[in-house]
C-alpha cells in the first residue's frame, strides 16, 4: 500500500470531472491533478446522454424563457439564483466546448440544428445525432490527454473519503463545521492494493445511482459511490425523494440497463399511444407528449396500471423517415436489431429510473458542507433542478459548475500549500476473500427489486415503511460482510447502492407535499 499526494483529486471521469480538471490544469500548470475512475476513461453516465445540451442560442429565445422552463419543470422548488447563473453562463460554456472540438449538428442553413424536448418552450438543444454525450466525452478526453499535469487513473475505485473520522478519536456528526476532506482511500483494481491518496482539494464527480433500481437507463457503473461516501463522511444530502423516471425507455423485459429512447424523439414529433392506438397525454397536460418528464411518466404509469398492459408505445410512423434516421440512427438501428421497423411499427416503451435531482448539497461555489470537498454533476444537489430536472440541463449544469469550482480553487490556490495531518493507511487486518460472491449479488438484486416495487413513480407511506424495514436488514448484513471480507468493487457498490436507497426512502417519508418527481398517494389533497 502506498501514499500518493497531489494538489487536487477528482473522482469521476464524466463531463463534471473532466471539465473541472481541464479548467484547473490550464490555469494551474504547476499543480498536480489526479482524475480517478473505477472503469476506463470513456465509461461514464455522460457517454450515454442522447438528447443534447440546452442553451439560449438564437434571437428567438431568451434567458428568461429558459429560466422559466427550468423553474416550471422543477415545480418551483429550484434555487432561482442558481437557475439564473447556469442559464446565463450556458452560451459561454458551450462556445468553450465547441472551441475544444465538440461537433454539434448543423442544418441546411449552416446553423446549429436546435432540437426541442419536453418542458422546453422553444428549440434550444444542441446535439450530435443521438449520441451527444459520447461526442462530449471524447472531446473532453482529448483535452485531458493534451495536459501534462493531469494524471488519469482508470480502474481505481474510491472506497472512502478521508476525514477526521479516520485519525481522530471522537464521534463526527452531521452538521459539524470542522470536518475536512484530505483525499480518499482508493482500491487499485489491477493490483488489489488500497492506496492512500492525499489531496488539498477533492471534487466528487461520480455521477448518479440508477443501479439502485432494477429498471434504469443508467449504465452498470452508476452505483451512487459519491453519495455513499459523502453520506458516511457526514456531508449534507438533500432532495433524494426527487427521482426522475424517464418516460420512454425501450420495453425489453429482463434487460438492464434499459435502452433510452431520447426525449428528442418526442420533440421531433413522435406520439405516445396506448395499445388501442389512442393518444392520451392531452387528457393530462395541454402540452401533450412535450409535458415535463414527471407528468409524462406518471401518465404512462397510470395508463399501464389502468389498462393492465405492460407498456405503452411511441408512434414515429408519420414522421419524415429520412430526417428521423439522420437525427436518431442509434435508436433506429437498436429498434431494428430487435425486430422493430420504426417506419411502420410502434416502439414499446415504459418509464425507467433515470436521474437523481437531489444529492450532496453544495453552495453556489460547488462546495459541500465538508471543508475542501466539492461536488459536481449528478452526485450534487445544486438547486438547479428543484423537484424535477428539465431535459438537457444536466450536461449544462456540469459544465457551468465545473468552471465555477475550478475558479474557486484557483482563487484560493494558497490552500494548495497546506500540510497534511498524519493519515493512517487502510486497515485490512482480519479480512479474507469471500467464500461466495452470491451473497453480495443477492443483496444487490434485493435492494434493486425493493426500490422498483415499493419506491417507484407513485409511492405510499405503507410501501415506504416496508422498504425501510427490508433495507435496514440488508444494511446490517452488508456491513457485517464488509468488515470481514477483502475489499472488492462488488461489496463497495452494494454498500453505496444501499445507502442511496435508504436516503431516497427516508427523505420520501419526510416529504410533506407532492412536488415534481415525488408523488405519494398519502399526500393527495
């Protein structure tokens, strides 16, 4: 086991982590930056973002319009100042991304081909076909590879944040002002060694936790690792009841993650229909298929429950098929691979867990309640999204807060000269290899099924009480395993998935009003 020091440690390699790293590396060329990711450098939630990135881009649009759309989607639970800050910074951050090499689609007038998605009052979505996230991810990776002071560590799994918990013999409680982050204990998956990474500033950019549910659009890496670590370190975590379900995941029973049918497909003109071929969204909202995600997801959920059918359908058959394929080649090809011809067949869809609107609470500088610890991206609760995220605001949020966090660290670069306290190495004494990994995988599946069945789009206090009882048992069983077995990504992911599930249920039980993505049968007036 080794002790490695750097000036800045960034955990996560999506748009949130990489954009922050790039800004810091360019402004502080003499400072060392480590970016650690548990998979390879290309794998992140960013990579799977299809729709695009929202920004006010032409004279037909306005900041005020984007602000109002964001507030309405968030059921006015948003932080207005944060919404203004993000929306008004969007064009500058997008121009910067374009300068770094990002390629967005152009229309026949040689202008950016701006898409429209649910909740937006106008076309303002820049996109690269239906693989925008991948385009942005590759652009950022090229920038990172050109900067000598960034060290990229793939297959390095962060286990715990290093705080006073690890070297002071006193109980640390939530809300304490004197908790500091000094780095992280990180498992090198290639050597199985747990090394101590010390850093003056740490940025959590670990993404979301779709894998807390059995049905999700998130990749298998999305296990809430940042939330889990921050929770154990006693950081403030808020708004976890606001879980956004994407209305239109491809219906493939038993498949996880579920393939996402982008919001932009409805923005392009697709209809949502039931098995009888009826459009039902206008019965629920005057915007029809282009209502915000929480409204569309609940309407689909109600239609499925009422009809007894397993899914609803997207009808794209009336659209310009050549233009549709040019916009969504990945979606068309995926449908074709399972026998669906979108020119004449409906696409079966149903809602799936997609995005956490809550997370580790940060202020307008991206700082958490733990000193020296920042959070950016889906792991963070910035106040932008409120009770429900507006489509294509997530990549934007990460870019804007990446710039803000980098600037705050740059403005306080004297902090990078401080000495570290004596930090103990990770203690592996008394642990052994697990005899049966089935115990870990069983608990993981149990958590996912509990969340799917009891903590879905529509909740009730009775279901939540049942869920918390089951999760408490799994927590105790998992902690016993964690203390006696050799540390592995599997046991760590299970701990984090369970922590996130607990927070979602607990904060759902504490909610007193149906807002945005949170809906309880017990709170219907």
